């Protein structure tokens, strides 16, 4: 039996291929999953950019110098030599961008299982867990594509919003989001706006974006004002400020830090979508604080308990999802060639932020 998989050169991301390979026979305790669909956003490109630092290349083994990019999606068990999972069961989780994954189900219960394969054990558990669709608090069949696209991103936004609320928004009069057109950025702006409405807080939510995406970001209605990168100097200098940086753009960080000076109270570093501009000559006045969703999620799961966490997330999710059709159009692409095309588009940033890409990786 054959599978397809996206294989990337770890030293030159543009060099990639969707390759065919033979699926090896299952060993005792293993199960074979057929990946039905997964999403593709800049977040997946980030897995490559920080693959060596954070260990994203270690989830799915590839030949020396090559990497398999992970994606969030749904898969079903199509063969099993494990007593604990059954053919036909479907799971939401983290899959290699391709058509199949062999897992070693461990810690199995009605809610899901961990892939117990040796090389994944040191990695954050949130990425190794497969959630059974039958017992999943946020699962509905009609929203499968939206779950693939937004569940990991919205969860991140939910956690950043919580961090800010828990710290009295760091005393900010203005919260500046870079790469404001990103789905994670839009979801965070939605949550911050909700907080403002519900609590009467008065901070301004400012979106910074590229000129081509300004109208799109404005139309979302989530930001109080939207400014293009070249206009950053129009941001008020005297107001207590926070940055949530999805861009990772060194020059922009430098410009904003110098412009805001002592008014910058909190600098939250989340993403690196401007991955070709991560370095620069100027020494940054301050480092900022890196935000890593899995670590913060683990803290909140401890604080609130697993069910408490799921309930809060579900409530916030239900308040967001109905609005997403106003600004996001889902486009489904099928097969190896399309997977390769979308990868190139996402890598170059040459895509319409309105589109949410779903891939069906048929062999
Ligand atoms: N730290 C964490 O735990 C965590 C968790 C989740 C997500 N994230 C990060 O948050 C970021 C946003 O992810 P997303 O999936 O929400 O993004 P997305 O929706 O795919 O964002 C698209 C936007 O990113 C910018 N962009 C993308 N590729 C670019 C390129 N090659 N060159 C220049 N600009 C580019 C553009 O925005 P503009 O024109 O507005 O700049 C584009 O509209 C990613 O870096 C992701 O990894 C971090």
C-alpha cells in the first residue's frame, strides 16, 4: 500500500517534493491512520522555520537533512494491531502533511490516545494527543474544516487573551498586533474586543499589516484602527503600550521599540510569519517575552482542570466561530500537486488572507 508525504529540504525550504512511499507492515501495538484532511496556514510554515530550535522536525522522522511538516486535521484508523483502537474510529490531531500515519496508541480512553512512539515522547504532549471525534467537546461534523483551520490558532489567541486579562492588560492604553491579517491575530483581536465590551476597559486595539491586506483587516471590524507597516510612526508615543508580534520582523520590532520607548510595557513574541526578515543589523533595545501556547496551556489545564479548561475554551470558541464566515472562505484542494502548490504559496506569503486552505491528501 502506498502513501504520499510532503518532504522539505531543511536548509532550503523552497526545495520540496510530495513523494510516494510504501507503507510498511504494522507491528504489534500499532495502528494505521488515513489522513482525510488537514489545514494549511502560515503556522505550518513556522513549524519549519523554528523546526530545529523547538523540535518540530522530530515529530515525524525523515531522512537526514529533510523534514516532514506537521498539520492539524482528521484521520481515521484503517488497520489496527492494537487492542485499544478500532478500525473506523476518527481522531482530530497532529499529522504529517501526507496521506497516512502509523501510531502506537498509548493511554487510550474514550476521549482519545497519545502516540506512544519513542521519538515523540520528549515533545509537548498537546501535539502527541489524538482526540476521538465521538467524545470531543468542540466537535461537530459541519465544522470539521474550521476545526482544522482555527482550533490550534484560536486556542493560542484564547491563551494570549487570558494572559493579558490575567495581568490587567499590562496597563496598556493600546495593544498593537502585527501581521494583523493572520488568523491568530484576528482571533485575538476578536477576544480583546469582547473583553473591552464586557468589562468597559478602554485600551485601543491597533492592527499593523501590509498595504495589500489593510482593507481585509479593516473589514473584519475587530480592530479599532488598522495601520500599514510603513505608517507605524503614526502610533501614539505617549500611551502605555503592548505589542503582540506575529510577524517576527526584526526591522519592525526595532522601529516599534524605538518609537514607543519607555511606553512599551509588554512585548509578546508569538509568530515569525515574516520569516525572511527575522534578522537585522540593529541591536534591539529589549528582547521581549516569547509566548509558547503548549506551555501556557499546560499551566491553565493545571489551574482549571482538564474539563474547566475545555469548557472555557468551548465557550470562547462558540462565540467566535459563527463570525468567521464573514471574513474567511474555505478552499479545499486535493492531491499531491495541489499540496505542493499550496506549500509554495504559503512559504512565499503570496496568498489571500481571506482564504482558509484545506488539503485532502489523496494518494
Ligand atoms: N507561539 C505560539 O505558540 C504560536 C501558536 C500559534 C500560532 N503561532 C504563530 O502565529 C503566526 C500566525 O499564524 P497563522 O496561521 O494565524 O497565519 P495566517 O493566517 O496564515 O497569516 C497570514 C498572514 O501572515 C503574513 N505572512 C504570511 N506569510 C508571509 C510571508 N512569507 N512574508 C510576509 N508576510 C507573510 C501576512 O500578514 P500581514 O500582511 O498582515 O503581515 C499574511 O496575511 C505564525 O507564525 C504561527 O506560527 C504561534
